[in-house]
């Protein structure tokens, strides 16, 4: 096992999975319109569609569920959650939400006070961008250029481009910037981390210009562990201390707890000290999510989350988590599969433009490789490329993504290295056949978020 760590848990409850035959896989994929989103999970052997809400809870979390207080208002479960979040963030106010986008729909419109205001992020996650736009704002991404160099060995590919950030603020006018959102880790660019040095610069620029700073921190614990591993001066700090230092650099924390909350559903809004902003969120959460002491969650959900937030900061857990991703990346690289390197926190991103260069972007090379991977091994991955990007709203032309990625997303505490070995073997086989594959044509395409429901047929 040389330099990969061992799992800091053993298995107490199992959920059977089954590999259906190749003939059945062919038939199911055809029926699903060559779109793995449309497959039934029982027809999938290893499901790497997403790490969102797909992980395993610990026995402490299952025990905590039994303590859920289902009072509509002021439940004990809420106060346990609030105490945990305050302890981790150092923030004064906490409001639960049903998931990340719930937190976004409550908080973001309170920041975007006038239509046309700008929000700047390293890279907006897609629901975050959608909520900025729904609130009348415009989302601008401002990530460092190292982010797009797939093979460059750079420790913090999620960082902001600081010079670009400063010039954007000058160009648009500081009074027109509603917020700066630090997405940690940077989900849309491979779960790549952001350094504390970079976040300090972002905070300094924001404060000089009077702009609020938001952390979109679905994977803040993974980010903190990357800092411990890679940033000078943090090797002897605990992950919790590093996380605290991170939260000190922002005013508002939004979280999809389906990631580093280690639960299957949940979200959070935490506010450092701005009482007026807290009141605005408190008013808005009631019609959108629910009363401010439950925000769309049951009491038991909040108790499981209170425990999960603490477990996600445990260093043996984080070490194994990041090692699992690195392990899969190393196997694929050794087998000649082109990936984003170094691997990020929650997934391995595979460069399908390089695997099947003969397929044009608007016939979706990464979707083709996804389908072939399912046929080969019953493995479900997801396209993160031109299919996901969609069409230009004005010209209606297909937009071309920078990279045609296939994402192998690893659920937390769910699969073993044997499963990952199998995934690597199957994908190495598929990649070798890449130059023979044909592209896809739409049979059905929905006008928004088309990747979820689209149906295709293979090119003749
Ligand atoms: C998942 C995610 C969200 C949205 O959260 P949901 O729980 O899926 O609604 C927002 N931002 C980031 C960075 C995410 O990864």
C-alpha cells in the first residue's frame, strides 16, 4: 500500500450491489436514451455520479438520529447544530437550510441589492450562478490561469487570480460588486484547493473596497486538509484551526452539507456578526425553507449533521479520503488515461477530448466515454463538458467547454480500493478504444439544464 493510508473505519452495515450482464447494460443504456442520469440505480454497479449526499453515515450519526427533537420551533436538535457550527466557524448566527441551493436562495438576494450588480467568485458552482442570476445579478469567474493547465503540478489550482480581481473591481466599480464568493474547494474545476495566502489577499482587497466576502464551503474541510499538506507554515496546525483561520477571512458561510457535512441532506447559512443581514435571512428563510430553527430539515437531520460536521474534520478520515482520490488518479495515469493532475478533493477528472479527439465538442466526447464506461463495467460517471455547459441564450449555438471532462466522483466512506481498482481497469480498457468511438445526436433536448434529461442516439 506504500504511501496510501488505510481506511479509519470498518464496515458494520452493507448494501448489496450487483453487476447486471453486458446484454442487460446495453438494453438499459439504450432505454435511458444514452444518458446515465436516466438509469435506475439498481442497474448501476458502482455509482460515481456525485459525492453529494451519497456517503455513508457513522454509527454515531445513526445513533444521533434517534435523539432528534421534532419540535417545530426551538428544537434541541437545532441548538446542538448551532453550537457545533458556532464552534467550528466562530460565527454568531446560524440558520439551517434543506441543502446548499436552499441556503443560496435565502442569502444571495439579500446581498444583490440592485439588478445588474456583480458577484465575483473563483468559479461559481452552477446552482450558485443560477441564484446570482435569479436575483438579478451577474456572476463573474476569476480563477488563476494555472487552473486550466491540466498537467501542471501546482498545489492550489482553485486560487483567485488576484490581479484580475483587482482590475475587475476597478472596471465595474466597487459599489457595483455585491459580494466575492470563495468556493472552497473549487468544485467546478476539479475540487482544487484554495490557499490561505490567496484567501488573505482576497479578504484584504474586499475589505479595502467594502465588499462582503462569502465562503461557498461545501468542501471546506477537504480544503483545510490540503492547506495542511501543501501550504508552508500549516503542517503543525490542526485542520480545525486551519478551518477557523479560513472562516476569519469571510463574513458569511454557505454550505451544502451533503458534502463535508457527511449527511444525505442538509445545508447551512452562518453569519459572522452582521445582525442586519441575519435578520434579512431570518425573514426570507421562513417562506422559502421553513422556520429559522429548522430551515427545511427534520430534527434528526440536524442531529446527524451536528455529528457529521465534527467527523469531517478528523484528520485520519480526511487523509484516507484524499488518498482514495489520489490512488484512483495514480492508477489511471499509470494506465495512460489523461487526467487533471494533481487530483482534487472529491473526484478524478478525465480529459475525454484527448481520449477521443475525433469527436467534435457538440457530439459530446465525455458523454460518449461515460456511456462506454457503463457498458464496460456498470460504472456510472458524469459528463462535465460541453453538454453541461449548454447553449448561448442569444444565438442558441452550442457553447464549447474548455475541457471535455468525465468526472469520477467518489462518495464518502462508501467504496473500497478494490472497487476503485476495478473502475481504473475498466476505464483504462475503454480509453484505449477511444479513437474508434462515434459521437451522439440529440433525440430530446430540454431548454434548461439539458444534461439531466437529454436523450441521444449514437451517430451512424
Ligand atoms: C453542491 C454544491 C452547491 C449546491 O448544493 P446542493 O446541496 O446541491 O443544493 C453549492 N456550491 C458548491 C460548491 C457545491 O459543491
